[in-house]
C-alpha cells in the first residue's frame, strides 16, 4: 500500500485498521488534503476513516509555540533547516505550534518610484524564488507544503508548477505568476523586507529563527539541532502533546493487510 510516500506527509492519513485509498478518477486532491474538508473526504472515498480518526476535529492549542523563519530561497542552510527540521516538526506538532515564513533573508531593497527593486545574495533566481514563495503564502493555506516541495527539489523555481499540481491542484500557477510579476508581489516582498529589518536583535545570518518572537543564540542552536525537542520543551500547557511523550487519547494503528 503506497500513498505516494506522502513525503512523510502525515501518518494521520493512514488510520484505523485499513489503508486509506482514493480513486484517482474521482479524487482531485493529493493525500494531504483528503481529510481537509467534508467535501474532499467524500470525493476521495475516505469519509468514514476521517470521521473515525477525528481528523475533522481541530485540536489547535490555545497557546501554540510560535516559530518564525527568516530565510532566502536558495540559501543551502535555509533549505536544509526548512526541509529537515521545520517541516517535519510541523507535520508532527502542527496542533501545538504556528509557523511564520518570511522569504527575504540577506536581500537588499531599493525604492524605484512607487515600487521596489530587490537584489538577492544568490542572484536573480533567488529573488524569483523568494517572490514565488511570498505570493504562495498570500494565496493558499497549502503554501507551506508547496514551499517544502520546492525547497526539497533540485530546481527551486523550476518546480513551482509541479509542486502546485502535487500539493494544491486547484491553485492556478498562472495566478501565482501574476502575483510574482505584478504590484501585489512587489508590495508583499516589501513587507517581508520591513519585517526582516525590524528584527531585534538584527539578523546577521540566515536561517534566522525566532521562538515566540524571541531570538537568542541558545534558541537558534537548539532549533538547528532539534526543533522538535525545542517545541516540545517550549510548549507549556498540560497535558503535553502525545507526540512529545504526553498521554495519548487514542492509538491509531496503520496496517495494510494482505488480500
């Protein structure tokens, strides 16, 4: 039984005593969206499993750990942290943490009439990647999975269309590129520049991580070494999340039996 590896995308998707399977002819959603709504669950034939596993029920913590990443799209260290630490931790602890992505990093902006021009540390392709990811963050709640897909590929900017088709097929690539090339993208990137410049202390490298709005070298080191452990340690509500070793309300077994 294979669920396109799911990029580790959510053990939550395989629940109960049977493997979730969806008809490719009737299901327009990738596996990560099967339980995202009643409509998608019905179309993909997994309504019973989604209901049984409580995947429709929001468990969002009242006071989640806030993790913000200030980065640039082609920075090797940024790509490693986003794909190997931040995204996997979010998959496991998304009910107990919030993630803010600010693609700008060490770029520079210059006023140009009513707009701005941008120069990026790794050249024009990085500026393009920053803009693509900025527009995605403004256009879809599936931005993070799409950005993960882009950042984990060999060609960040060249994978935009394929990653959109994989993670959010209802989203138009042309609409994203319209934002990238237009006034909206320019203004959104300017806001990223302002957010980055407002950091206190000012950033002097990327990836730059803040936890609950705070950056220290100790927090940065812990985040880079094991963000999962840091989020678990920083989560102050009781009980602790089951994923962090707290009590579990129910146990889901994911078996695919022989036929």
